[in-house]
């Protein structure tokens, strides 16, 4: 049972502080589970400030998507009125899909077109906001070398067109893939992972590259394979190119290494072509791995050594003629950072 004490001030000796102190004592003496926490105005301060803010035409506002229909998107602006973006004001991309390219909970920036659309809502345009905001964000993405995914909209002369942050972008045919591209139409509708290589707001020029992303992944893949190689491993390979200073030999798994002219044979030769020819199969030993490059030797191969036909078949640890096995730890020990 809770008792409430009411006290009436009849003279100056009974001060307001005395009464308040006694009231606080009475309340605080109640068990904690019976005390109700009453939210203060500070708890609602941010929401109140947002709801009473003034929104004018031309402002750029942010809000979360709370509704999607065939004709418009509804935005919660933390305001007394909701924002409405008609489908025509959502994107510059002619292949844009309101159901496929907008998701509930997504945060959207939009430009205020009218503070009242006639039904008590705020009329917004995302594509006009993109025209204002996108270029700065695109420059930041390019400088950070971040990857983005885009869907190819159409093939044009010399490349394909897509859209990024609502801005029309061009991918030259030479930047679509590491391999030669002959049929541009085959890319239409495909989703590509790209980086930005040119941002020019004054010329409204945005150029992307999928080739650079493929190149990065190829380098990462190659470095990953090289990290698994072991020093001393003996394998077969094919001479793919002869240079004045040595021969390049493919050793499988998409990898190749250089046999320096001094490592071709035991005698002094003026040119690798004296003893080797392109397309010839040779047996080589891995003698060094440094900075992503593999050094091979033909003359270091000894009789009766185990020979692997392909480096993909190499075990995680390898030994030759009783030598200690060399794994990733010893490989790293040979690399100077």
C-alpha cells in the first residue's frame, strides 16, 4: 500500500524545499519495483527538434523508405508529414525498377520539390538530389578505389552504358574484361563489379572499369597460389618464352617462373636459345620466391629427385633428398619486407 502525504503551507517557516525534501523521502522509500520511471522532455528532445524543423523547397533531406507501391515511394522524414517520391523522380536510369531497386528501410536523400503535394505530403525527387550530391560521393569512391556493382543498361558504340548513384556511366569495350570483347550486346543485363577511373562533373563524364577489378582479383589469386609453393620443389614445365637473360617456364596452376641464363646448364652459354626452344618440356627446381616472382633452375635438378608433373599436386610440405621440409614459414623467411 502506498501513502501520499499532502501538506499545506500555513506560515513562512514551512519552506517549499522542506516539503519537497520530505516528499522525495517518502517516494524513495518505496521498493524500486514499484517506482515508475517517467520519461523526461530530454528523452524526446531529438525527435521533437526534428518534428518542428522547417523544410523548404530546394532542401535536400534524408529519410528511410517505409512504403513502396507501383507509382511511388514513401519516406519517413521524422517530420509531421511524410515524403513522397513519384516513380518519375526516382532515377535517371531508364531500366530502373521501383520494386527491384528500392528496399524497405533503405535511407534515401532527396530534393524537396514542394512542401505540400495537395494531400499533406512533401513531394520529393531523388534523381535531382543525385544530380547535386552524386559527383562528390563518386570522387570519394574513386579515390578510395572502392568496388561497386552495376547493371549494364545498353550497348553503344565503343562500349556499354550503366548507371551509378543515378549518374549515367560509360564502360569502354577495352575496360569490360581482361580478355578481348567482341560482342557488346552479350553484356546487356549483366551485373559487373567495377571501379571508377574517371569523374568529371563539368563534362558530366563518368567512366568505369570492370577490367581493373578482374586484374586485381587475378593478382590476388596468383599471389595466393605462389604463397603455397615450396622451395626445393621439382616439377616439369614448358618453355613459353625465351629472352636474352633466360627462359620463362610455365609450371602449372596458371603459374610461371624464370630460369635465369646462369641456371640453365653447367656450362657458360651466350644465349638460352643455344640449349632451349619454346614449347620444350623441361624439369625445373624452385630456388627462390620473392616479390611475387618465382625463380627456377634446370641445372640444380639432381638425379633421382622426386618430380611432380604439376605444382597443384604438391603436398603442403615437401622435402628433397633428406632436406628439411619447407612450408609457409620458411617461405616467408625468404621474403624481405
